[in-house]
């Protein structure tokens, strides 16, 4: 899933299931590469305007002035305010021909021409005037050598949110999950239009290699934790969880576990693994689709925990290309003393428990007792982003007590199994001795040696009685062991909700 390329000073950043992917421009060779970033006018037709997008080297039809502005905003890449502030004397060379948005300001859009001058794309007329000024004539033959795109790429699009009053809740998302071995199902009414707005939102961030990468990642991740106008989904989910908790007498920690289980049981989106690159989803999209990868589900879980008032963070494990949730907890109970307990989102694990392995982006395990439940050394380097203060989750102590109890039971089972094996071998040896004694008695009968037979038969009968007593003891030992196995398996099933 991961690939890295670095050939110049400018790199682009994409969030991909918990890691960052970097891209760099290459030296132009083909016609699309030579015309990248240019605005082309189809002079042999009716002067139709096209824009060659440097991101994918495809041409986009700009249409009418209003259409051109919308599309150019959709094709824009996000840029931080710190980076934009360095453009006072003109944009850097790498920015030539690109479209940019300032998401940290008011979403202003700009085009950087081939002379590195940036132009503000305000009203439709401004965009249309830019087309006339910057347009380059091209023949139909040459234009056809540049692949045409049918729509703006999802990885770099942005669209204004729909007004709250116009939202039509026309989509029903049905979520099913389990908590404390009880099954839940709840339907949530969502807006197709709002989902489209999120799908067309900024999902790419550009910066230069002199930037503070930590700060850039903080800002980039923060984009996915800001709801659009009219999006009440996170609040609705939390309100439902609190109502459910009150009806069952749950503690606040149990309500948090309840919403985390909801996220964990959202199906893992295996289809995304075939995408390159993988584009992250906003929380609204994840619930709308009822599927997601670790990054998608992590954004949703962090948003829910924040709404519940808990401190939360994003835990990145770049060496495993994996993301998880950090829920604020007592430092002595936290992951590596970070102040956050690990919460897996791609499969059900109790908060605080770290999966034994990650396979194809999804946590695996939970069918047997792992050796280390509360450490993440096997996942590699830990990076923490989007830290927010809030209440501590205390439930990890209960989870640790349950885990310790299971661990002790597991060790007891191992000891009992050894004793049972020894007892079984001793019984087998007794059986062999009895068989030999029986054969000896049978031989005495064949030769009519009744004196020898009567002398040995009492010894044999005593051995048989002892064997039967030992056999009953062994069977009782087996029953006790099997009961322990049942208790352990049930405890493990409860622990992992199997």
C-alpha cells in the first residue's frame, strides 16, 4: 500500500489509512506534461476552454463562467496559511499552473500562472477574465492527445456546504453492533447532498520541505474533524448513546465503550485496499457508507469521544501504516505513559487492548490470549496528533483486571493440562501392567495350575480396584479441567464479544 517518491523540494501530502504519502513532479516529456497547468483554448472549434490539471495530467472542460469557477475551486489544492504567507513576492516555481485554496482562512481560491504570479479567483467573471488572459490556443488534434476527465478528482475537490435549511434527509443508514454481548441496530437519516459535499471536500494538502511537518499533519488531520454546516450526525449519535445508557443505568465510561463499539463494528472497507492512493473519508461519509478503513473510523471515533467530553487523540503507527484512537486515561494505565489508552477501530477490542497483529490494514486477533495486551511495541513508532483535553476514561482498569483474571486462568489451565497428561500416562501404564497380569492368570488356567492362579488372582483384583479408583479420579480431573476450559472460553468470548 505504501510508496514513496522524492525528486524535488516540493512534496504533496495525502492521508492514507494512517500514513502520509509524498508525491513530486517529474520532468515533462509528453504533451500533457508539457502543457500541465495551462489553460487551453480550442481555437478550431468555438473557443472552448480547458484546464490541464497537474495532479493527473487530464484536461477539464471549464464551460460557462460560473461553471469554470466551481470547477477550478474543485480542482484546487489546500495550502496552509504559513506557506501562503511566504508568497508575498510571488509563488514558488513548483506552484506554476496549479490551483490553490486557503482552507485555514475563508476558502479563497487562486491560480498561479506560468510566471509564478498568483491570481485571486473571486467571482465567476474573475475566473472568466483569467481564461481570456492566460489561455493558450491549441488545435483539435493536439487537444485530443490530452486525456479528458469526466469529473473533478475526489482527492483534490472542495465544495461549499449546503445550507442547513435545504438539507433533505433522504438516505437511511442502518448500523448494527454489539456491546456487552447485546445486539443493537439503529437507523440514522442522512442527507445525500451533505454526503456529496463531504465527498467533494478538501482531502489534499501541499507544503514545502521546510515546513514543520508535525504542524502540517496536525492541520491536515484537523480538516476531517470539522463538521460542515447542517451536520448534526455526531451529536445525534452521542444523544442516542446517552439515552440508551440512561435506560440501562450505565456509567459515562460504559456509554463511551458503547459508541466505540458502534464504530468498531462498522464493516471494514476492503475495496479501498485496491485504490491508489486511498482517499480518507469524513465521519459523515463513513456512517453514510457504513464502511471505512482505519483512518475513516478513527476520525469518527475521535469526533464521538470529543462530543462525549473525553480527551482524545489520533495514534499513528507509520511503520504499520495504521491509525487508532487515543482516549485520555490515567497516565499509569496509558500506552507508553502517553496519557492515552489505545482504542482499535477496525475490529472489536476492549478500549486499552492492543491487537496482536495488523493484516491488510485491519486488526486481527482476539481468539486466543495474547502475551501482551496493553503494549504496542510490536506496531513500531508511535506518533500522536490532534490531542484534545477532556475527561479520563477509567474503564481500562476494569479491563486490565479481567485480562489478568483470564491470564491467571490460562496459566492454571496449562498447569492442569500437564497434571492431566501425567495422570493419563500413569493410567496407561497401569493398564499395561493389568494386561500382563491378566495374561499370566490366563496361562495358569490353561495349565491347570490353580495354586499359582489363586495366589496371583488376589493381587490382580487389588490392582484392578486401584486402577478403577485411579480412573475415576482421572475422570473427575478431566471434568474439572473441562469446566475450567468452558469458563476460560466463555470469559474470552465475553472479553472479545465473540
